[in-house]
């Protein structure tokens, strides 16, 4: 889990620097930073989404995953949990900014292809170079998000530790199950989720992105099912 610990450290360092210096910027600069983050997030999402070899798999996974997520009210549950944490530390007077920052950055830092491939590589071989690269990118992103969204960004370090670290610890089982094609479609589906985050940051459309999280499980399952049928 060396790579994950490095990633956690860079997210915390970047987020803290953003909190320390972000408040010194005028509101117009912070709005511009947020717009830049939104644009870059959209580009990252598009790059990931274009990895798909079959857009119908991504579409079907998103639709099915969205339905499951809506029925389970995943977005509401995750946001509600973040709000309860915020209220506990704010004496019940939380504004919701903490929850937004936590959910947004947690999703962004955990659905990319480097998360899966890097964590598996680190867990199996001890080679953490991919995660070290991801850690640097996440650190700079955390700096920008920390200045724009606030202290909730720091909480995403815990999400990275639990999720990414869990993948590393379970690397043997995960690698045995996931083929290259499955990872590609899962990453492409994750790219659509990242694109949704970007649209939210740009305030173009409020999308309950967390409700689509089941799609990340459905996509590789569909690939496996089609492969077993020889399709």
C-alpha cells in the first residue's frame, strides 16, 4: 500500500495548501479557478470515456446503474452521511459545502483508470510508480479544490485510503477477475461519471453522480457475460 499512502499524503498536503492560501484570493479568482477545474474535469472524463470499445456497454451500464442507484438513493445516502459528519463538527450548523467537497473530490480521485491499475500493480508487485504519478496529479487537484471548495477536500484522503488501499490489499482476487477489456469499459464508464462532476463544477447541470456508481460494477459484469457468450 505504499502508493496509496503517498496518494493520501499528497491529497492532504495539497488540500491544506489550498485552504491556507485560497482564502487570500478574491472571489473572482476563486470563481475562475472553479471554472478551470470544471473544464479540466470534463476533459479528463471525456478522455476516459473514449477508451470504450463498445459504447452500448457503457450506455447500458449507466442506465442500469442509474436505476439501481436511484432506487437505493445512493447519492442521498452518501451526501447525507457527509452532511451528518459536517454538522457534528459544526454544531449542527453545516452549510453543505463540506459534503459537496468530500463527495466531489472522493469520486474524482477514485474512479480513474490509474486507481484500478495502479492499486492492483502496487498490491501484487510492490511497484507503486503508477500510484505515485496519480498522487502528484491528485495533490495539485486537491490544492485547487481546497482553495475553491474548502475543508471537505481533506476528507477525500480517507476515501482514497479505504477504497484504493482496499483494492491493493485485494489485488490478487481483483486481478484474477478483471480482464483488460473489463477494466477498459469500467474506466470508460467512470469517465462519464467524471464528466458529470465537471458539469456540476461548471454549474451547468446538477447531476446526482453517486447514483451512477453501480454502473462501475455492471460494466465489467456485462463484458464478462458477453465474453462467456462469445460476443
